[in-house]
C-alpha cells in the first residue's frame, strides 16, 4: 500500500520538484551523517555511469535513424545552430575579459602544479586533436565516448542507409524509439542519483576549501550567470524576435540543474535530447546539433580560460592592452571548441592562453592547479552553462525557422 502510494506521488510530482527535494535531502544528509556519505555516493556514481553508458549508443542510433529517414528536399538547421554556438562562445569570452578587468583577481601562486597530462602547445594542436577525433575507429569512439567520431560515423552510415530497404530504415527507427525509452527510465532516476552526488560533494569538500578563492569564484560564476541570464537571452531574442526568457528559463531549469551536479556534458546529452523532443523541435536538427554542441559548444570553458589567464596576468602585474584582450577572446573561443578533445578540459588550455602574456609554463600550471581546487564549483557551473546552451540555441534556430515558414504561409 505504501509502495503504491509512493508510485502515485512520484507520477503526480514533476521531475524538477523531485530533483529540488533531492538537493535539499542530499545537503542535509551530508551535514547530519557525513560518515555515511560513501554509501549514498554510489547512487550518484551509478546514475552518471548509466547516462554515460547509454548516451553514445543513443547518439549513434538516433542520428543514423534521423539521417537515413531524411527525405530529399528537406533541410536541417545545423548551420544556424553552429553560428549561434560560435557567437555564444565569443560573447562569453568578451564578458569574461571585461569582468576580469573590472574586478581583477589575484592569486597566491604557491601551489604545486600536479596535473596528469601535458597541456597543448598551441591552437594547432587543439584543432588537430579535434580533427583526429573525427576519424577515430567507430568501436573506439563508442568506448571512449568520442562524440565527434560517433557523429561522423552516424552521419556517414545514415547517408548510405538512405538507399537501404524500407524494413532496414524502419528497424533503425524502432531501435531509436527503444533506446529513447531506456533513456527516459534512466532520467526518472535523476533525483536518486543527484541525492547521492550532492551528499558526497558537500561531505568531501564543504565550503571551507573554497573561501580562499571566493573573489575568483565570484568572477567566474558571475560571468556564467550573466551569460546565461543576459547574453544568451539577447542572442535568442535576435533570432526568434520575441520574449526569450520562457525558453531560456525552461532550458536552465530542465538542463542546467542536472548538468551542474553530473558535471558532464556527455552525461547530459540524453537530458537535452529528451527536452528537445518535449519542445517539439525538428528531430533531424536536434539529433545532430545537441551531441555536437556537447563537444564544441563550450561557452563556460571560454569564460574559465579567459578569467584564470587574466588572473595570472594581474597577479604578475602584467598590463593587458585592448588588442591583446581581443586576441585572448578569439584564442579562448577557439580553444574552448576543442576543450573536449584535451585531457583535463578547459583547465589544461589555460597555459596556452597564458602564453599570450609571456607567462611561463611553471606559473601557468600553478594556475591550473588552483583551477582544480575550485573545480567543485567552477566545473559544475561551466558544465551547466555549456549543456543548457546547447538546447537553448538549437531551440532558437528551430523556432526561428518555424516563425519564418509561418510568415510565408
């Protein structure tokens, strides 16, 4: 009887409300029973592992089915979405540079640089890694969750399967529906997973380790909030020509919250695909644009690279002129595109940006180490911005096209 009542309550309560309750419960559990958090932390690990396991297969099957069943004469909106991605990343880098100049941060550079991978030496290395990931072995791409490689193979196989029999193409469609149903089941477990993630996070780190970097975190998170609540709505308004906030706030609520705690754009791909389907967007567009965005649309990474690089420059007393600041915005945007192809993500691209100011590798790697210290907040906020922006810009492009077609008819 109690179990049936619980199921009935879960069906009546929205997923967002369940997640909010899980957040509160996780924080309370971490402070009341910190010794028991390793046990509940397993729930969070299982949730993230489930999302990461199913996401590559979902992307491969969904894109193959979408491309193979695409009717000649119909066009997708990938190009407008890519332009929005590029504009969003460049705008984010500009916001970060201005914020860093208005509220300069200084660092105590005494932390040992302990990273497990060498940073790329130049932008060419970042772009080369991105290109190499596109020609990866398909089995390896699935095993390592290399979404660029998965997309390339999915599009290629989908195009060749356009000439397959109707039964083969219907099989792909049925497979995509099946994997989508599995994803929906995993997503329903989000409150349980987030409860475990929050409890483990607050029990391990708390807030004491972050107080020494409060100013730096305020600049980083402030930039990300400004981009999410001001810059992105402006870009969306320019595209759809109506109030952007209903769309933006919906995407932030349904995408950014889970991305903040999973700290993985790849794990949030199923969440974004499900949201795009609920928004009734063009499947041919979102099935490609959202997985692609999880790899190259990195507005949060552009902010992290810019803010921490300028913090290092301010600490060393280096004066940054306007031309150099503009160059930093461009470098941060390009590097952010390739952040997913670099071990360590955006943090290991900081030395590359620091080289614009003549900062030595020893110093810049200390900045990277500081980035790992504040990563509990920085990486979470960065992922939330990155992932939610994927679906926001995809929806904006689709809605703008619907508006254009409606105006013509």
